[in-house]
């Protein structure tokens, strides 16, 4: 059955991937991609931040597997150019764009004191992935400084001074919608391991783009910032006791030197670990800054069927957490335990990077089985799934990062696998 499902999924993805492409419309003056089919009630017209990045990884695999070399570049590059077109002079970039305007919750810019979330730090990675496939960065040359403004805004307005860790301003549109380490928590209080792993790779990618543009001195400066961030994550997010990375609580009262109550022993810590077992704790393996010893310990946590290791992949929240919940929800989508295609894929990529080839293969096969069964039963894929039964929970017709199973199939078949930067 596994071989049949692989061929079934390959054929469907290669044929239907172009359903995610849209022509210029309204404020979106470049072609772009969306997460789902034109008839989707949720994802049919909007350009999303990290969604479009992963769609490019899929399109790269389609290109590698077929004769459609260069067919998709205009849509992939258009995603990046649309976001750059709508980046303000301070580097604030929207999370999502529709033809009639951006998605907003409150002012993310200067007049709002930069106190709302903006585009996740994945745009340089998206651009670098395309540049590697194209073999040049000329298409980005006129915009690379705007991309630098965007990253500078992250470092200036979204990084905690004491720890050097990036934090979410609020729980608005964080991607992993109801992650308990962020959802309903105080503003500016969570240095998310997920966010910091994205930012680490983003800084590396920007260094690469600068180097390819002949700006070596600047490239080295940005790479230094990358190492600073990795050092901060290892210092504050790694838990030697549990053998894993966690998000960090920054919501501590400032030290008041005049407060006699605490003056004898003021706090000497700048953060507290949020010991919530979330799938994003495995992202340092994908990012590549975990040590081999750390990776070995995290592998043992991954393999535990009581927590993450389910019949169809990686539970997005440990089954032992009090918040574990598999019910259907939208806005927020549910990341409290269901299986998502993207979490399976990113954990798979991390396992491969650290040499856990058998575990990675097993996870890829679980993903093929999950999506193959859905295709057999429903003729399409869904947004997220029950970890143990494989039953779809909601959003029929969702495509987006589910299509990364194509890249996993390439690995299973021993063919070149296209990856993100």
C-alpha cells in the first residue's frame, strides 16, 4: 500500500499544485501563491508569510521531478516582492496580504510602538531558497536593503535586551495558533523556541544573500548576529534536566534597587523556562544549532509514545500536557495535539540533519500513510488530523505544506530532495 500511496500522492500534487497560484489582483501587483484551492472557505485568496515559503519548497520538488523548470519562479518571487512592496520605512512587514488589503489586528508600526507581530522571519529564507534554485540573486538586487530593514526591525523591536532572545509581541497570528506557551499569555512575555529557530535561519539566509550580492563584510556581520542568537538559545532555552529546548517566560518584574523587600537578594535570573512539551522544541534540530549530544537526548523524547510519537506522526503537543485537546477549531486552528503536515516535515528534516535516518524514514512513511488514506477516503487532504486514528479533523481541500510529503517521498525513493534554505 505504501508504494501505491506514494504514487497516488505524487500524481495528485504534481497535477494540483498550480491550484495554489494566483495572478496579480488589487494591491498584490505580482503573481503569488495561496495555501489552498480556489473554493477553500479560508485560504483561497490570501498571501500568507510562512505558508508561501513552504509552498516554494514543494514547487521546487515538483520542478526537480518534472520538466517544469522555471515554471513557478514568477509566483514564488512574486510572494516575496509583494511583501517587500508593502514593507514600511521602518521595516514593518505584514503577516498576510489580500487583494483588498493586509491582515491587521492593531498597528504594528511606529505609531503603535512596534508592539504587534509582523511577518515571521522567513522571507530571507524564502528568497535564498529561490536564489539557490535559480543560481542568482539578480531578481532581488533592488530589494535586498528593504529585506535588511525588516530584519533590523526584528532585532531592534522584537528582541529581549537581557537574554538576546526574540519574543512575540502578542498571540496574534503566530502561526502555531494556540501554542500554550504563547496563547493567552501576557504581551511580550514569551521568547518562543519556534520564533527563535526561524530567526536563526533567517539571519543565516540574509548573510547568504548579501554574500551572493558581493557584500561580504555585511554578510559576516549578519552571521555574527546569528551566532549570538544561537548562544542565547542554548543559554536560556536548553533544559539540562529534561534534555530538551523550551520556550522562555520573560514576564518578570523589573529589579527595583529601592525596594527593601527584595534588596537582600534581588533576582539574578533574566527568564524562566516554560516547561510545556510542544513539537516546536524539536526545531533546534531543523535549525541546526543543537549539539549532537542535545540531539540524542531529544531523540529519546521524540520516540516516547506517551508524549509525541503517534501512529501518524508527531503530536503537536505532548499527550501528557493538561492542555492536550483534539477538537476542531478555526481561528485559532488547533495545535494542541493534532498531526499537522508541517510539524511532521520539520521534525523529519531535523532527524535527518543529525543522522537519525531510520527515525526520519519511519516518520516520512507515517506521513505518506496518513495522507494516502485521506486521498483514498476523501479524494483530497485536510488541515490537521487525529494522531492515532488518522481521521481528518477539519478544512477539506487544504494543500499548502501538506504537499511537502512530495519531498519526503523523494527522500524515501532515494531521489534528490529539494529542501528549504
